[in-house]
């Protein structure tokens, strides 16, 4: 019987508790970077998004020569008011040769890990090398993952955090206490961003919000804008885009979903993989403002799924799922209904 390896939320968490999360984030960053370096070997398409008055449900597929992957993910900012997550996800890896699925995993935690690793990977190359202090606007579900990745990969040592919900900041401070960071709680974005080297915006609101104003941005800053990731859902004042050099994951998708949905289609942006490959400049001066207009791209999900599959393969954390129908005779699919006893019967 072909069995599909399944990693549940509970088993992923059991495994994560045995890991040093910051080391894991460094290794995941390296994995995503390696996959961005082979950008041309992936099939790429903007994600398929189904919108409703409540939020969005999206499918994010890609494949290389050997493996196909997709993620199912939602974005429902109203959910937290009901005690539910804004973002939940699961994903699949399949063999390109047979088309058979081989790995099915929860991806709510994996999305938080890969988003943080991707943000940190980009900042490692684009933020000023002496960056030590990050402002965080939005302290929701993604926040701790972002902080840990920026500390481990970029060398950030202190955080100024603000959120319209003071309880979210308290939760962030409590969760980050064991790591010994210097953390300041701020009343608003203006006070949080004062003196920052890096600004992360990670809020959830399905509208064209302005959580960061141009007046809060100083020369030399790197902006990691990850919350604006859907048509009609942005976070930055328009002037910020005009004053910054903008980097994106996959331009056709970001034009639809990113901060740059607010500007003309010929507004110049650089796909970040080009910087990694030395085909385009990254930061060129200490006074330049660099902006990562992140929306989350399928290759990042592919990378984290493949990374975790390798780590948990052959451990007690995965169970086999009977997900693929395999009658004894390939063409006799009906036999298992007519007679019990064939394979999967
Ligand atoms: P969340 O709902 O858990 O947290 C969002 C936080 O933002 C909340 O604490 C909320 O109180 C706060 N907030 C809302 N408006 C604010 C404002 N004006 N100023 C300050 N704080 C404000 O959501 P999350 O899971 O942390 O995700 C945050 C956003 O990131 C979502 O929009 C999500 O779609 C997006 N996201 C992007 C990627 C990516 O790859 N780019 C990946 C995951 C999530």
C-alpha cells in the first residue's frame, strides 16, 4: 500500500519542542536561500485566491523537476475576535513522476516559520550590516517568529513593539522573556520606529490601512512589510514606496497583492532572487531605504515542507495515511466496491 506520511499539528509541536528554534530558523533561512538561488528550476504562478466578505482562501502551488508542492491557506482578520487564527494552513508534497502525494503536513506553524525565515533572509542582505534595533508594528501570531529569526539571522538585539491591542504586546513580551532581548512597549508606530534600523509591519486588517507613515521612516532603514498581502489590504503610506527601493518575491503575484498594488504597473521593483544571484543590486548605500514588500510565495512553502519532511522522515512523529486508492489491478478500481479484500479494501 502506498502510504502518505502525515505530520499533525500536535506531532509537529512535539518535534519543535525538541529543537532550538533559532538554530532551526537559521537552517530554514539557508534552505529557502538555496531554493531562491535555483529560482528558474521552479514552475511559478500567482496564487489562486478566493475572496469573500469574511476573508480569503488561497492555493499556492509550485514544482521542480522532482517534487510538486502546494499550500492551502486562509486569511481571515476577523477570526481573532472569535478566538480563531487569522491564518491557518496545510500543505502537500507529491512526486512529479507518479503524481502521488507523499507528505501531508499542518502548515500554520510552518507558515510562521517560513515567513520569518524569508523576512530574515531578505533583511540579512538588504538591511544595514550594523542593524541592531527593530520596530515591530503588530504583535500577533507571527510576531515572535519574526523576532527570533531577526535576532538569529540578522543580529537584532532589541525590539520596540506596538499593537492596537495592548494584550498582544504583553503576550509578546512574556513569550520572548526567556531570550533576553531588550523589549520596549510603545503606544504607537511613531514612538516605536524612532531610532529603528529595521521596521516590521505585521498587522491584519482587510483594508488599505496606514500603520506606517512616511514621517516614521528615516534614511538607512529597512522595512519588512509582511501584513499587506491581499487585494485591498495594505499597510504603508504611499509616499514610503516612492522614497524606497522596493524588493519583492514574485513580481506578478506582488502586483496583485502587495503594497505595490497602490502604484502603476511600471513602478520599478526587483525580485529578490536576482539580488541573491548577483543579477541586481541590493542595498547600495547606508542612507538608502530598502523595502521588502512581502506577500508570501509558493517556493517558501515548498522549501519549508521539504525541509521538515527530511527532518521528521522516519521518526515516530509521522504516521502513514491511506490516502491513495490502489486496487490490485490498476484498471479495476470498481473491484474494491464490489468485493472486499483487494488492496485498500
Ligand atoms: P494576527 O491577527 O494574529 O495579528 C495581527 C495583529 O495586528 C493583531 O495583534 C492586531 O491587534 C494588530 N493590528 C491590527 N491593526 C493594527 C494597527 N493599525 N496598528 C498596530 N497593530 C495592529 O495576524 P498574524 O497571523 O500575525 O498575521 C499578520 C498579517 O501578516 C496578516 O495580514 C497575514 O495575512 C500576514 N501574513 C503575511 C505573510 C507573508 O508571507 N507575507 C505570512 C503570514 C501572514
